[in-house]
C-alpha cells in the first residue's frame, strides 16, 4: 500500500477495551479514566507520534453474551458496535475539551454522528496532526475490536498496534495466579502459537501475523508506559515476525 506517512513521524494505533474505560466502576464510562486517557494521548501526540485509536464496547455491551439467552447474534453484535460508537464519542469530546483535534470515524455508518471510515482520509487526518478514533469495529458482526484494530493499523500504515491491557506484557503464565510467571520482552508470531500464549483472539492474531503488523502488549496503568510504548522505547512485549 502506498504510504503518505511523513517518514520522520511514527504512527501508532492504540487499542483500548471498553472495560478499561469503565475503570473500577465495571460498567459505563468513568470520567477520570476518560480524562486521563485523553491526556495521555495528547502527550504522545505532542511528541510527534501520529495516533489512531480503536475503542472496544465491552463496558456497555457484547453481542455474544446476549446470544447465550437465545438473542439474535447479528443484532447483538450491532448493539456491541453501537456501544463502541458511544465510547468513541465520549473520547472525541474529551480530546477536544482538552484542546486536541480529533475526528470520530465509524465503519458502522451513523452519518449524523460520525464520519464514514475511509483509510485514505484517516491517513490524511493523521498526517495533519489530528487524532483519529475508529469506532464501529470492523462494521461486521462476529468480529472483535481487536481484529478491527489490526485491520485498521494495516490500512492506515501504522508501525504497531499498541494493545493496552491490565498487565504490562505477555507472560509465560497468568502473573496474578503464578508468581513464577515470566514476562517476555519480544516474541515472534510463531513463538506465540508454539507456546500457546494469549495475545489477541485468533482472527486478530492471524491477520497481524499474515501482514507482519507488530502487536505491543503493555499496561496503560503503569506510569510512563504508554509514552515509552508509543515512542518505540522498550516497554511491554512486542510480538512481530
Ligand atoms: N463487534 C462486532 N464487530 C466488530 C467489533 C465489535 O460485532 O468488528 C461487537 C461485538 O458484539 C463485541 C462488541 O461489539 O462483543 C464490543 O467489542 P469488543 O468485545 O471487541 O470490545 P472490548 O472487549 O474491546 O471492550
């Protein structure tokens, strides 16, 4: 894909889950988490890092959960995608409130609220210094926002997907349950499969592996970690070819 990216500028795609936005509340959007996340994104942008953002919707709705009670999965996933638009709207407003430029794009068309997602426009906006929030997931049911994040990172010619999680990387075992669990600094896609490690869902992981899109798993709660990850310093675990 032809790149219009300014070669001096790094371009990243941050994936944050809806759950992260709810903070300790467990549901909805926590204003402090929203404000802190927007502040962190602004700081990274001020270092010249072009920043795209994909937000999940799990703090509001997940299609698969209602399916278990017999609800139609397609309608449920559409509700999940709408949830990501709500989170995206909240983040756009917060970024603008803090003095940033931000455009909310969605693959799942809601023309009166969002701009229709287009890769070329997204790249232009990123080059102009705007944050681009991509809501609506992939626009299709049966996918996750992790898959949408990898897909958009490839389309937008990003250097990496930064997957924000509760832990500061990929471990050999669950570090909460196993104190001997070891954190990896780098892994190849093949090693992740061979060691049966969990980085992203299979569809997202396969897409990243096929297009050699690096995935960096890091903790958004660790002070300075997002800045280090965004600027390409050692932080978290990087999975690549
Ligand atoms: N979803 C979908 N297609 C997509 C992305 C998301 O149908 O491409 C729906 C799906 O129902 C999913 C919900 O939106 O459960 C919220 O996304 P996700 O579970 O990925 O959010 P997160 O766990 O990151 O908060």
